[in-house]
């Protein structure tokens, strides 16, 4: 009798929960234009059979995870969000940040885009190219320098994201892809973001002080680009070019960290190649936001080029590969470099030829694939240096 009564109560509880969930989900779907971080449907997860009851009787755990991958407690103090989430998209898998970091650290990890390592790769590759170019023929690149620059790429990219989110918080709230970023959504206050930026810059300074004096001055000068880049979209249709100047500073800094001075015949073509490469991948990336950018009133090369985008980025890709060829020639790299350069040319051409600029998902896919372009160029430089004629 007790078992029968327990099963009846469980079925009735589950029916009530299911009914409440249906009503709440219907409310969200019928009014998608007014999403709220606090008002989110609940997700239910069935656990295993409980204490010998039949399969119809399962324990139910209510998870405080929202339909938009946005976490919220009733007090609103432990909310965090994932960049790019949409109130009308299905729930997404939890990232490593959600699984391994404490709640108090999650907003700062998302502010640094630690869940999106592609930005760190794009910042790190020019550094690795330059350090490897600076190696003596037949020798491996300086592993200590590569480690320092790898850590620096994580910190500087995170600091750049923090600066961007602080300066763009009034714009981010109006853009679908960015409105749930920690500062724009109110999860972090501007003061908290600014304090976190101070920590990031302090750690970055610790890495910079490991380099020679020439590199310290050159590295510190890049901060002007880092802090001013977020403002460029307000004044020019070419913020992607400015990002190229910023993101590829490591092409200069990596060489000076090893050699103690610049060799313009090698470093300037490498730096220029990086700028042209950035114009390719970030123009493709900017096509994700072109509708929102028009509404908000900010500028980009995606809006500047419009239907001629593929023509423009094809020209940038050609300039990129040509500059890399000049760099390799001036650096006396051997034949493996040019073999990998041809492969990298094919990868870049594949991006431009196949990208669907009207599809946000495909633009993002092609953008992320640029980590492989960077890897191919790195392998080419490494092979060209290790090969002795």
C-alpha cells in the first residue's frame, strides 16, 4: 500500500512539473522579443531508478541552467552567460568553465573569452612565426620564448576583450551575439571589469619584464593599439585593418625578443602578411553582425565591401601570401617553407571560395579555421629553418 501511494504521489508530482514547464516554455516562445536573464525555463534531468521502484518512477533534479545557457539564481548574484547565446536557441553544452571553475570566477573567465581560444591562437601565431624565424639555421626555436609569448597571448587577448567590453557595453546590449556578455548584461559592473583589467595588465607586465629592454619598449607601445582599437568601429569602416596592426604586433616583438633588434627586411613583410591575413578572417567574421551593426550605427569592412567582399578578401589573401613569400626569401628559408606556404594558400582560398556570407554559422566556421592557416605557416617556417642545404 505504501509503495502504491508513493508511486501515485510521484506520478502526480511529475505531471504538475511537466504542466508548469509547458506553460513556462510556451510563454517564452510566444514572447521572444523580451527575454529576461531572471526568467528562464528550467531543465530537468532524470537520474537512475530510485530504491527499487519501477522505471516509471525516477528522481528528478531541477537544474538552474537556463534555456539560453545563462545561469541565474533567485538573488541574481551568481549569474553568468556565454557570449553569443540567444534567447531563442536551444540549450548548449556546458563549457569547461562551467564544469571546473567556481561560480565567482566564471564571469571573469567569460569576460576573457577563455571558452573561445581561437582569439588566443590568432594572436599567438605571429609571435611563434617570428620566434622561429629568429632561430639559427638547423636549430629549434627558443622554447622559453615560445612559452612566455604563449602565456602573454592568453593575457593580452583577455585584456583586449576586457577593454573592448568596457568601452562597447552600450553597443553590445543592442547586438544579438554580444548582449549577454558579462559587462553588457550587468553580471559584472564596469568597476569589477576595470579591476580585473588591472590584474591582467599586471600579470602581462611580469612577462614583459622577462624580455630585453628593446622588447620591453616595443611591447609596451602595443598597449596604445590595444586600448584604442574598440573605438575604431565608431569612426572608420576599417576597424579590421586596425585590428591587424594590433593582433600582429608579435611578428615584430618575437624577433626582437630573440635578436635584440629588428631586421626590417624580414619582420616588416611578416608583419604586413599578418595584417592582410587579419583583414581576411575578420572581414568574414564581421559578416555575422552586419545587420546589427547597421541598426546600431557602427562600421566594418563587411559593410564597406558588401557584395564585393569576396573580391576584396581575395586581394588581401594574395597580398598575405606574397608578403610571406618575400619574408621567407629574405630569411633564407629552405624548400619546406614554400611547400607549406602552398598548402596554406589552399586553406585560405578554400575559406574565401566556400564561405556563405549570409550564414552566421558558416562565417564563424571559416573564421575559426584560421588556426590551421597559422599552424601551416608555423610548420613551414620550422621546416625551412631545420633544413640545411
